[in-house]
C-alpha cells in the first residue's frame, strides 16, 4: 500500500520517513509537502491533511487520527518532547513520549499544534494557530495558545 501511495504522490513532495506501522485508511488526501515521520501513525478513512503539515510519532501508542478529519495547512502533531531537568544538560535530556488521539469528525484549522498526551474528542473544532496541550471535549470549539474551549457546536 505504501508503494502505491508513493507512485500516486511522488510529484506532490509528500515524505514518509521511518515507515514502521504507518497505516492510511481509504480516501486519504495528503497535500503538498506533508511529512509523516516515525512509527505507529494510524490515519482513518476520508481524512484530508493540508500542505506542509508534519506528523511525528515516537511513542509506543503513537498517533491515531479517526475518520472524516480535516487537518488544514501547516499543522504540527507530535507525541513527544524533551525533558528539562536541571541535573542534565539540555542536549542530554530524554525524550518524553505519550500518545495523541484525534477522534472522528474533527477539524484542525491552519497552523494548529497538537502536543503529546492529548485527546481531541469527536466533533471538535480547533481554531487556526491554537496550541493544544490538554484534552478537548466532544463538539468543543477551542482557540488560543494554550487552546481553551470557547463554546460547543
């Protein structure tokens, strides 16, 4: 399936690196310069991922994106970051990893950043430029940095 994807998208500059356990559902649209890095990335059916979006996974649980999700351009979804303890130099810090779940029928606006350990529940909308650091409830509309729920659909 990955080979077929490469044939279809080789002119769109989509890049898939370290292709361990990257699964794409049916009718997935990956636009220009999308990057999928790491392991354990599961993308459901009828998903659109906009230009220059990066999805980076290094955790065991990985990143799971449900069905009928729209991810606009220039989003960044990552399931790890570095430690910051004073006992070690910053370049010696361990990676801290935790899953990311984006459930069905979610819309991420342009430039949204989703960080480790976050679940975005069914039907949520995340406004452009938001930084999601905590779970978002079903059908919530969240904006800002850090993202805060302002109302419900």
